[in-house]
C-alpha cells in the first residue's frame, strides 16, 4: 500500500544557518507537524520531518517495525541536518518527544536544544506490562489517535493501535528513562493540562530526570494530546522560534 495522501515527509531549505528536525508520534504522520514546520521555515529555519517506518500506510505495517527502525530514520535525518546547518534543534510530539530525547542522549551538545510537546516516556495503565504477551495474542487494540479539543480538526493517524509495535515503544521508553541524566541541552517542554493519551506523569519524569539547567516549562491550557493541531498550536510554534533564537544568541555570546 502506498503512503496516504497528506502523510508524506516534508522538508524546507532554510536561510538562517540553523535547522529543526521534527519527529511525529506513534501511529501518526508528518501531517500533524506540517503547520509547525511551515512556521519554522517562515522564520528562516531549515526543516526536516521524516515519515517514520511503518507509518502513513496501514496499521499492519507498523507491527512489522520496531523502535530501532523509527530511531534510525530520525537519526539519519539529524545527521543530514548537522552536515548542512551550523546549529540544529530537535522537536517532537508524543513518541516524537521520546525519539528527540534519545537523540539528545546520544548526540549531546551537537544538538543545540530540544522542543518537547507532550513527550511520552511511560504509560501508567495496567495493560502496559502485558504488551509483550498481548503482542502474541491480538494484533491491535482501539486507536489512541485524534485526541484534539479544537472542533473540526482531525489527526491523520491509524484507526487501530498495533500491539507489537506498542510493545517495542515500551522498550524505548525504558531506555530513554534510564539515560535521561545524559540530556544537558536547553529544553522547552510544552504539555497539555488535559491529555487523554499521555499522562501528566510523563512530563514530570522528564523534568525530574534530565540534567539540563536551561529548562522552560509551558502548560497548554486549551489543547489535548495532539497539541500541534489544537487550540495552542500557535503558542507552540511561536515559543519554538523564540526558544531557538534565545538559545542561539546565548551560544554566540558565550
């Protein structure tokens, strides 16, 4: 099956010498970050947002991939940006935030800063521990997609949650949590007060675990989980640009 219309990866050529890698969420697509990418491009940033393996086609395809495949895709895009931009930032929504944190843990100060929107590093519901067992019994469970408060807005994502892939995501969560202390870059963390997919404990764990000294926390009062398509989207977009400009100015002046 081909890629769904609207789910394609996107990229912009920047003019500022700085770039942004954007990472979409589990079962989602770049469509959910396209407006964010457009805003960054208008501000002069080079932008790359890959379509992660197993995404943007049909949910069965996602069950044939693992977190190593998703991480490999964003890692490749990061290396491409690092080869062309003097300053690179990484941003992500939900599992995109998980991948962003993992990149930060590996690449250190080669990444200038992180923008995390409702990042996931755990799931508190009882069935999470059963995912490895469930993966051998049922291929999918009801969808987690489309948690948006804004009327008329729809996320381009799978109608089912692939269980085998979800079990692999849980493995990535454990790795990321164990290495949060390696994250030292400036961080802008934006999280919704009401999120029906990623519990508030996720942001608390991130803030408590990272070693970054430059941390800005923003509570999104009017959005649910897919905040980049929700009522606070413009706040996310403008805050990202302000954050990048401020951290870059600090680095130049240091």
